[in-house]
């Protein structure tokens, strides 16, 4: 009878284990199915498309590109082989992440069995790992984070096997796992450091020291070989934003930990999250076996080290994203499942039968409710994916409809997702890859915008597709070039991507550099040194401004600029606020004393009332919103009058064409900074030609009213053909202008081409003279400035 009893009991135990394993397979199958349902719903974003881009490079080029991108090479090597076997569809690119995610979940279940000695609760660890929005998201992205999580779990498992029975073969396999871990992502250095510390702490002897030193030596040798081709480059991490005091280290670390918790359990109900916390804390209660102690130390160290070092000690929260330590989520899930096991065992051993039944029922009902809520959130996330927007693909499909041969599309920060879908939809325009590193010089956009003039008769459309353009174009130099030569036709933002359409001539003229003004010195050490204006176009109504700034001393934190456009009555009609400058290159990091040019544009109302308008500029603290006072030239002001102009200067009826004129300085200090003409430098008899002029005023220039400027059209012999003379500012406006300390005047001239003029080339000149003496004011050895020529042709 005894043999029969034990035989039946063994059979029931085997069946139970089979059921547990079957349940684990069902959970993994469900996770696989739910992931596959939505794995292609979203378009490839920048990081994923970079994986695709590097995978199709040659092996040497791919490794060099990976080194420049500051990542280790194992993920690149894997995809280099994978795309040549499985192709590069969205499913193929994302399948390895899903596979590593499923392997990591299965490994978490087995590790729970090793740590807590129970098989059934391992399925809880599998389920808890999958019921994380961040885990589900990373399983559907062609990135290395699920691979990193799998490598961390395998490395820890192999360490436990080595501690159980030290042997050279086990040590060697564990070392290879460490190499794979660090070569998957540099954040793998933190679990490696914790493993080494645990080995020395668990077995403090010379033999353990030798094992650890040998393992680290092999891993270090591999990393040294990678560094020989530039694997770890300067600037791997962002610098400190401020001196890292203890309180700041702790506060930033807490913020980083909170972001990690929110990424995994932020959508759980209060009851469900409380259940998770109670279960995890229960797993820490004694008695704790050695393997459980190692799990606790490993989990705590693998989370705390990156948080303290990468966010707290580095003083910059941008060094950290929750996905960087995705590997910690299955480790914590193992502990939560272990806490449920201990809670179950404690109730089963200490309570009466009725209380035990009620307590177990309450525990399982609460756990089921929490798991059900998390599963509902996961399903809601999956359903939202069914309505997912695919901005990269939508932009390419839209450009396919709107573009024509000869048009250009410039992808700022070289968004490889645009390139991926460009290959699928094949628009007629030419796709150019923009810069990856920040640009700061006015001439930097030239090599991207000045392309071949073939198949471009006169004008072409240029689209700028921007993603995080504030990081690669923090000064706004690309819009400056395009708006200087043309105008903005369209503008739209689609889920983090922006598309700006411009119509420009085939031959682009470089924008005029900002002309120097008397420095406007602010209290925080920021100086405004120069300005240049781009007149608004009837299609975009954008008043563009190129502003030269510098800092004379260290500045803590970011600074914001405001530009306000007012009527003479003081009414605000338009404004623009922007950081000085954007992205990671705010003014606090500018070289001290070095001038930097930033471009901004203010969109004006459709209709302006006849009036004199002014542009005022100032600085303020974006955190307190307090304006920063001016020290010089007029102390106490919180805004500087930068320009004054009549209404007609802002309401052109036709596009302006910039003339390549250098700043001209008259004898009395008045400067001509820029000239635009419309319609262009060709005209018909009887047609009206208009010129928009920007004049500069410096302290000591001495605006003497009335001062008159002229724009003349001469023939080659110097005979006057057509003209327009008028004061740059009317005497009634001069007093208000001078008292405000303005530095720019915009004035408009127009004249009519005579009907009886002969076709040919005529000189366009500009100058100034005193009234009523008509004595011209010298400019160098001349009394005028040559603006260029106008070709008069016969028109029907």
C-alpha cells in the first residue's frame, strides 16, 4: 500500500509540474501573440531606422558608425547577419527584440524557481514581466534593450551555477556571457560590477579574487580591442548641468527612479500597485537564504548604480531613460512573485483553516484584480496601437503626392526612418540627409542646400523634415537660409516630426551676416551684439531676425528670448519666445566671449493697420518668468527697441528678392544693412519696381532731420532714368524713434520704369543727401552705393 501511495503521489507531482510548464508555455505564447498583433502598427522611428541603416552597411562601415553612435558592436553584428537572412521588413527588423523578450521572460521564470524553490510562482514572474507597458513597447522595437535584459539574466544565472560548483568550464561560459552583456550596451557595466562584487563578498578568498580578476581581464581585453577602432568616444555622456552636491544627487536620483517606476507600473491601479509593493517588501523578510540575499543585492545594485552615477553624480537627468535599465524589471518581478510565495506560505502555516482560506482567497482575489487591471491596461495599449499614427510613413506618402522632379527634401538630423519609407514609396523629389552633429556657423547649411542646378529652371520647392532639429540646428540656420531666399509655403507637425515647405530660387544667395550694433548688455552677462532682418512675405507673414549674442561670464541655467511687435499705441500684435539657444547648446555652454548667431521669426497678423510698428527684444528666466534687466546703454530697461518701420514695409504684395549688398557705412555713421527688390532684377516698361531697405543707427550717428535717401535707376552713362527720394523716417516719427534708442529702420522705395525706355541693362544705385541743400553725404570716396543692375526687356 505504501508503495502504491508514493507512486500515485509522485505521478500527481509530475502531472502538476507538467501543468506548470504548460502554463508557462501558454503565457509565453500569449505574450508572443499579443506582441505580434501590434509589432508592425507603428512606423520605424529614428533609433530603429538607425539600426536598419547600419545593418545594411559593410561590416567595417557598420562598426565605425556604431562607434560614432557610442554603442557597442554586438547588436550591430547580429543585425548585420539578420537582415541578410530575413530581410528588412518591419516585422523582420523587430522580431529579434520580441524573441529576446520572450527568452528573458522564460529565464525570469526559471530564475525564480532557483531563488525561491517554487515552480508555480515562476509563472507569476513571467506574467508580471510582460504586464509592463515599457517591456511590451521594447519587445516591438528594433533595439537592443530586451537583448540586454536577456544577457543580464543569463549572466546572473551562470554566476549562480558557478557559485554552486566552481569549475573552469562554468567560469568560461560565465565570462563569455559577461562579454556579450557589455558588448550589447554600455549600461551592462553596472550588472557586471555588481556580479564581481558579489563573488568577492560571498567567497572572500584568493581563489575568488583570481576568478574575478581573470574574468574582468578578458572582458577588458575585448573592450580594449573595441576601443582601438574608436568604440568609446568622448562625449559618451552629457555633462553636468550644475555642481553635483549631495542634495542634488539624491533629488535627481529619486526623479530617475520615479520615471522608471512610472514606465513599468504607472498605469496600475492604486490597489494593484500597493499589492506589488507589499509583495516585494515581503520577499525581503527573513528568513533569507543565501541565493535570495544575492538576488536582493544584485537587483538593488543593478538599479542603484546607474541611477546614482548616470543621473545623480553626472548631474543630468538626460543621461538616463527607463529603457536603459529594462533588465531590472524581470529582476523585480522575480522578487514580487517571491513575496507572494512567502505570503502564501506564512498564511498557510500560521492561521487556522477558516482564516487561512479567507486570507488566501483575499490574497488571490487582490492579486487577480491587480493582474486583471494590468492585463486590461496592456489590452488598452494594444488597442490604441490599432489607431497608431505612422508619422514617418505619412510624411513620405504626403511628399510623394506633392513633390515634383527637381524638388528637394532635407531630413534634419538625418532621420533614417524617412529614408526607410522613401525607399518604399519612392517620391519624385530628391532626398538629402542633413547634419547629425550640431552646426553653428552661418556657412554650415551651404553644403546641404547648394546642390546641382540641373532640372531646375528658376524655382524649386524645398521641404525640411525635422526631428529634434533643435539639437542639430540649435541656432535655426536652415530656416534662415531658406527664408532669406524664399518663403514658407506650408508648415505642419505630426507626432514629434515637423515638415516645413519652402519655395526658393535654384541659386541660393548666402544670408547677410548681422550687422554690429552698440552692445546691449544684460544683467546676467548676455550681450546682444548684432541684428539682421528678413522682411515678411505675403505667403508666410514671417518677420525674420538674425541676432548675434555672446556671454561674458558663466551663466547658470537656460535663458529665453522674447521678441514683441507693437503698434505705436503700445498694443502687442505678435510675439515669439525661444531658448538661447535650443537643445544641448544653451548659452550656458557657449564659449565665453564668442559671438553666436541665432535666427528667429515672428508671424505677423494677416492685416495690419496703418501705423508705425516697433520690434522690442529682451531676456527672461524660463523658470521664474522674471525679465532680466538691461545694464547698458540705458540701465533699468527690461526690453530693447530693436527696429521701427511703417506698416507698408511689412505688407508686401509680391515676393522680395535679396540683393547681395554688403553693409555700407556713410560718413555720419548711418549704415545700409540689406536691400530687397521686387519683383526681381528684370522688369518691363511701365512696371513698378520696389526696394525695401534696412538702415542702421548707431549711438553718435546723429540722425539729423530731415535726412533723405534716394534710389535711382541710371543708364550706363550715368543718366537718371527713374527715381524715388524720401526721408527714411518722417520728422514726426523721428523723436519717438530716437528717444527709444532703436537701431534699425525699414524703409520702402518704389519707382516706375518709363514706357519709352529701350531694352538693356540699367544700374540701380542708392544714396543719401541733406535737405534742402541737396548735398550728398559721402560714403568712402563715392556719394552712392551700387546695388546691382535691372534688365529691362520688351514685354507683350
